[in-house]
C-alpha cells in the first residue's frame, strides 16, 4: 500500500502537460462534420456496395464452375486420346504378329 502512495505521488509530480489545443479546433471539427454525406446517402452507398459484392461473388462462383467444367472436358479428351493410342498400338502389334516368322538362327543344329 505504501508503494502505491509513492507511485501516485511520483506520477502527480511528473505529470506531463498536454499541448494546448489549437484555437480553431472546434471550427475545423464542425466543418469536417458538415462535409460528411447525409445518413440516407451513406445507407444508399452501403446498399450499392452490398450489391457489388453479391455480383462479385456470383461472378467468382460462375468462373469457378466454368473452370471445373473445362477441366473435366480436358480430362475426358485426354482419356479418349490415350485409349485411341493404345488401340492403335495394339492393332499394329497384332498386325505385325501376322508377318512374324519364327526363324532359328542357331547354326549348331544344322546338319
């Protein structure tokens, strides 16, 4: 408790003095308040910004949906291309097998 009294006395003795207020502070404050838009205009502006935000959200969702659709189409096309390549490869292998002749190059068995 004694420590608190010493601290209070110290703070009262070394209390800083605030700078004096400018002479025209009240006039400047009232001019700033007068320059503000009326409350109904502020509400209208907030409604417009709310509409703009809703439009932005809709545009973002539509863009995301479009990107997902394009990605699905690209995946389907790549799968179709991969299947076509595999079918062609298999067909070329089976075609080559019809001309395959089993030749024995081992000369040690020849008479």
